[in-house]
């Protein structure tokens, strides 16, 4: 009998939001290199062109879709197109997100609502629609991208912090209902990674150094260092892992 390798994602259909840059782009390329068929979503048409070009350069399989994650109708239209085109969706990675920085006393309500719409509401809607498909097909993996701010409060990012606490809770809530249906729902909590979202912190010499001093690894993470954790949670190796938030943080939480 031929057994599927424990860490194989070969020929799996993997849908990744926020795949135009940063963590999403790194995950898309990593999964494509591992033999998966990757559906790359961005907020605008053509947003993942560079991601697709890199994947196609080594013979990987990738497809592009787009939707403003704050717009429910656009998200539903995008998912309808995906389900019409692809027979199964094996893995969903809810990575798309946004961040706004203001002191809490001055935080604009419209900015707060936008962050929640993009980071939380879209993740629930996408999980609900694709989760139904996974339940019908009898298997599936959902990986939400959480944050160190799923554990702490941060500074000048109350909306982002609220959204990432919500993602941690949503991960557990969905896992509670869907584990028995062979749909594993888990999350990855990246530590401090060098991405667009952390540019403001890295540009501040004092904050940059204080963060590096706290990280036992002594440096910011690179997006490619999240690929292994994601492949683990997307593969048969994690078949009995449910509702877990996997920190990939250079030791931040241990310090």
C-alpha cells in the first residue's frame, strides 16, 4: 500500500489571501515549491502578478483571483469563481490583513471598522463558505494567521490587536465544531517578522533595537521561515491537531 508522506501537500489546492507580498507571497511560493496548486488572492486585479511570475519561473502551478476583503459582495463573488473553477479546496490560509497606527484616544472609528472587516469578518466569511465545501468533500485544513498581538496589547494598534485576539478565538471556535468532520482549523502566530506591516517599527531605531533585544534569536524573522510551519498544518502530519495556535517567534513568548 502506498502511503501519503506525512508532510506532503503535493497536488493539494491551496487558497491564500494576501498573497501579493510579505508572508502571503512567501507561503504561496513555498507551497508551490512543495507541489501544491496555489490560488493567490490580492485586493486588486493583477496584485499577485509578481507572485505568479516567480512560481511559474520554477514550473509551479498558480492562479490569481482578487477581492477587497472589506467588501462582502466582492469576497463572495471571488469565492464563487474559485469553487466553479476548482473541484476541491484542500487548504485555506487566511493571511490577508491590514493595520493602522493611531493612539487609542485618537483612533478613527472608520479605521477601526476597516481593520475588523478585513482581518476578522472576511476570515470568518471565507472560512464559512470554503469550510462548507471542505465538510462536503470530507476533509480540509484551515490555517489562520494570528500574531504576537493575539497574546498581548501592543501600542497604537488597538484595532489590529482586537482583530488578532478575535482570530485566535475564531480558530478555536471553528475547530470545536469541525474537528469531528475531518476539517482541522489551526493558526500560526508569527513573531516579529520583516514585512510591510512592521516597517514603521523597524524604521524606529529605539523600537527596532528593543524588539531585537527581547527576541532570544536576536533578529527579526523572514517570511520564508513560516513556510515549514504552514506545510505542517496543511499536511497529514497535523491530522490530530485542532484549535492550536502555533507560535513561530524566535522565542519571543519564552523571554
